[in-house]
């Protein structure tokens, strides 16, 4: 009985936000129109965002609110239905009703409506008007600048529309511009400020990641500059980004870095990157286009082989370039087993991943490669490859980057005969 009473008290305290919120989780006293919360994982960004929306919805009769995440699934699973989301907080009698098919939350007491938007579809924010908006994990947005521009142009209801952006930092042009904007109030915070997290978790994070680049960014919430000695920089990649490839490509290949060992959910990532050779440039030089990152993990050999075959089919590739160091003849056999006519060329690495990447990085420096759209996970790996052989990017191994290197080596540095014909994509 005593334990149950304590549990009930804890539950009531959890929902009584003012009793235990930290100052930096509340709208700044300067009362800005735009608030950027730049903090580490576990700081309490989601709870702060949801509680702020809960304060707006009952205060503004008929409020129109925008909820924006990296994709619609993130908005629903984290911002709406997550453990710190809008549907989990406060007195159940006053919670909104969620209509998944319409992507809406409705507060019956005030008529307030919050609409779900995905940063994958910036144009969905063209037209709708809002009193307030909460954008979560801005650094994960696929098209951040376009999404934020459309959002802010529609944030024009009421006397003083408000915008909250919550994110764990990751270097980007947009984030840098927000930090430089004097009209944006910025709150920074660390994972270790949230003492409601298990002590064992905080201790493990400090032990494993304290002082590392990943820890400084993901836990301490620091926005770090480019890695010293990186073969690729984010600025370089941004300058080489295009929205679409030429209508005609001379070649298309799929680079594959198969996973070493493992099967099913425990299988490592299979790097799968599609690249094409565009029309000859003005000075007679070849220009390559990185078209797609189709990499995936947690698959059986047949699973990742089917993904390779699908990428080859979708992009009408004339060659699949597959590394066979870890799989030998099995790699080619598995690929041809799922698609007998798949044009596979096996390659064997005689140098490390970073050494193989250096000549390809030189192509980027010469301006002879373009990225079509954004491929953040691939680009994170590229920016983690350091001259001299080290890797400081996400994950244990730059498998996506290695697949890109194989594809561009074939197109730009290899000796394979190129097909004379061109094709539309």
C-alpha cells in the first residue's frame, strides 16, 4: 500500500511540470519570438517542447499549431505519442485527441489544433497559417532551409507568433545562421543536467564518451567545427550539392561494401551507393553524380543482395562494384543468386578504407563530383575520414563511404571501358 501511494505521488509530481522543471526548459524570460534549444540527448528537449505546446493550446482559443519533425513517423512517435510527448502529459481529461489519419491533435476545450508536418515535404507548409510552431531535431531535417522558410512565412496568426526549435547539434549552414541571429534566443544544455536519468546511465555515458567528439556533440550539446585533417568537409559537400542530376548519364554504377559476418537483426551495415557519370564538362573533364545512398543494416545476405539488385534496377545501372575481401566468391554468388543477370564486378581491397578514399577526395577538391540532394548519413561518414588513416565519424566503420569510393573509383579512376550510349534518368 505504501509503495502504491508513493507511486501515485511520483506520477502526480511527474505531471506537475512547474514543480520540477529546470529553468532552461522554460520559455526564456526575454520573451523572444524564436527560441532555439540546442542541447545534448536526454536534456529534456522533448518534454520542454511538449509542455510549451500544452501551455499554448489552452491559452489561445482556436490556436493553430505546427508540429514539425524529420519525418511524420518521428512527429507521431516522439512529439505526440512518445513518453514525453503531448499525449502522455498532464491530466488525461485535458489531453488532446489524436487523429492519425488526418495528422491532427485537437483540444476540445479550446478548439486548438496541432497539425503534423514532415521536413521531408517542405511544400506541405506552403499555405497553412499558425499561431505557434515546434520543430524537433532540426539537425536531422532532410531539407532544413526550405522547410524552415516555408514554416516561418506561414507563422503569422495572432499578435506575436512563436517558434521553438529543439535539436541536438550537428554542423550545418542553417544552424550556424540561427546562432548568429540576434533575434533568436539560444538555450544550451547537457545530458548530465537531467538528474532524473538513471545514475548508472549517466556514469556509463561519461565513462565511454566523456571528452570525445561524439560525447561533446551528442551529450554536452556542443556545435563542433569541422574535424581537423578531414578528407571531406561539410562546407565542401554543400558547395557541390545539386537538386537533380543531368537528364542524360553516360554510366551508372552501384558500389557495394558488404557486411562482414552477422545475420538478420545483428548484421552490420551493407554500404550501397549509386553514382553516375554525367556529360563531359566545359573543360573536357568528367563529372560524377552521387545519386543515392541505399545502404541498410540488419539484413541476411539475401536481404542486402536484394537491396543491391533493386538499386541497380531502379537506376538502370550497368555495373555493380562489390568488394569481396570479407566474403570472397560468396558475395558475387549471393548477388547473382537474387538476380541472375546482375552485372557484378568483384574488387579486392589492398589498402585501408581511408587510403582508398584519398584519391576520391581529390576529385571532390577538384570540383568533379556532385551530390544530388542530401544524404546525411553518408556525408557524416565522409567527414569522419581523416588523412593518415583514422576514422572519427559515426559507427564503427565507414561502410557507406567505402561503397561510394568503389563506385567513384570505377567511374572516374578505373580502367573499365565506358559505354558509349547515354540514357535518361
